[in-house]
């Protein structure tokens, strides 16, 4: 089953706390998940200020600079993994270095018949 691990953090603190992960640790973690065959995709995101939110209301496209809503933590990146069950996906999420300074939301991917 596929799980999306959404990594959230306060981007002002993400790289400034003593327990903040450094890039080599993040790369090593991603490589280990990749080598295990469970990594489907992973990416870090640009800062939240670079986001554009798109809404369509009454047939009109509305654009807003920035994220959908003001939040304490912002979406920093994601891992799309293959895991046998939620417990294994949680284990993978717990290993994400940024979980030490933020949070990781684990959600099953709903398969669409297209």
C-alpha cells in the first residue's frame, strides 16, 4: 500500500535548532529508504512564500500568494512510500530526520481507477 508522509515544520526554525537535521543526514535517510525498495518519491519544497494557492469559485480562478491558510507549521516536503501496513509507514515516518523538529502526517493513498 502507498502512504504519503507529509513533513511539516516551522520553516523559521527548521534549520536553526540544535536538533535540526543537516542535509547529509536527510540524504542518507532518503538513500536508505530508496535502497530498501520502499521509496516511490521524495522532495523538499521551496519556502512557503513561493506558494500560490488556486481556488475556483463560480467558474472563476482565484489566485492567492502564499499557502492556503496561516499556520504555525508549513509543508516542507514529502515522502511517498510503499509499506505493507500503517505500522510500517509510521516506522518510516519516525525515521525522517525533520520529525525531530516538526511533524510528519502519514496518510494512505487512495488508489483511483483511471
